[in-house]
C-alpha cells in the first residue's frame, strides 16, 4: 500500500509545473524598482551627509507616503488598464469639501469629513460610469473631470469664502481628533514619524491582498489584459472598473484629509500636476502603461524612490531644480529595466 501511494505521489509531482526561485524572482513586476531603490539609497548614503540618520529617513518616508497613498490605488487602476488624470486635483477637492462643509454648517468637522467621503467616492464612480458607458478613452474622460474639478475648486472657494483659500477650522469641534487620525506625529525610539506612513503601509497591504488573494484581483488583471476576453468569461468589467476609480477616490479622500488637517486651511489651486507623479510612481514600480501587469508593492517602491530622490537632493545640497531631471531619468531607466526583466522571465519559461 505504501508503494502504491509513493507511485501516485510521483505521478502527481510530474504533473506539477516546477518553477525555480530565480524564475519566480524575475517574474516579479517590482524587481526593477527594488534594484533601483537600493542603488539610489546607496548613492545618497555615500554622497549626502546625514541621509542615513533616523530623522532623515523619517523625512524620506513621509515624503514617500504622501505620494504612495495615491500611487497604490492608481497602480491598481493601471493594472486594470486605465488612467485617472483627475487624481491630483481630486485630493484638493476632497480637502475643500471637508473644510467648507464643516465651516458653513458650523458643525463638528467629522460631518464635513463624512460628506467629503461620499462626494469624493461619487466623483470616482462618475469617472468609472462615464468610461464604461461612453467607451471613450480614460484619458479623455478623466481629463474632462480634471478640468471641471480645477474650475470648481477655484470657483466655489472664491464664491463661498471670498478668497482662493478656505477659512481656518482649527478651532472647530472635532478638529483635534481628526488631526490625530489624519495628520498626527508618532514617536518611535525618539524619532518622529507621520501617521501617513501607517496609512500608506495599510493601503499597500490591503491592495496586495486584493490583487493576490481575492477573485477581485483576478478580475483586475483580466480586464487590464483583455477586457473583451474577460467579459466573455463572465468577469464583471463595468463593476470592476467603477470600483477601481472609486478606489482612487478613496485614496484622494485620505490624502485630502491629511492636507486639510495638517494646516487647517486649503489653497484651492493645489494638486495640479500631482497626478503625473502618482502615475510615474506606479510605472517605476513595474505597472505597464497597457495594463494587466504590476503590483501594489511595486507602487510603494516607486513612491519610495520618489521620496529618496526628492529629499536626497536636499541633503546633498544640490540645486533642487535638477529634481525633475532625475525623476525623468528614473522613469526611463526603471521602464527599460522592467522591460528587460520581463523578457528574461519570458525567456526562462
């Protein structure tokens, strides 16, 4: 009986596809960004005095988290084959909604926060609905939303508050609690860390679980790879894409509340251009422009690269005007490295 069991086990083993650790490593979408992050870290550790100090690394992580909170849902959306050019302005819209509703209603700031969450999610749902209903490219749909939100942010702020910034809400009921949730500072071992780092890590963990452990993750990869084929096998393409846009809206809401409760007032013109930074972080992290490939962890590494570069230039006392040059160079190098890694992975199959 034991011999029979051994033979059955051998037959079963022959049917399994054995993958070497090297092949698994090469297949990871974030491999190129990890290599780049290590290289950038070593470079600034050698060039910039104080870069590896705990306080400096805390500053780097904070800068990374403000980008990473948005880069995670943007990466999921890109894996699903779409873009959102309104993501940066939506952050400001979310902050403005919380501030103005709280101030005008003279209510607890949590009322404004709740209304802001509902309206921001509705904007995300609108993007997804228009995309799936009209079949227009996401570039056109979200560019239109970007322009509308930019105008509404400025127009409503000047109409209601009379200036381009909101009134301060720092003395309103509920502000200390909201500040603790969205903008507080935690001390660990004598080093201060912003709470946005925890928000960022939580989003990375949840997004990774969704992509790798749930049916929804399979749907996201499927609609990004070929939405017609995905629809043919029963994937709810419309619901998936609307959900992805609402995920971007959720990230914008979190970032917007951090923006508001860090300063207790918001400038209506902020956020323009940040959508490109979120997309760059996702692409550096291994997401393909064409969709169907990428990871949440990769977007986190891309955001970390952004944070290390932006702060490393400061610590190295270089001219900050060069930052965009290094950001563009990282984008090109990471994209080329990711393409090379994918070819190597496909060649070893």
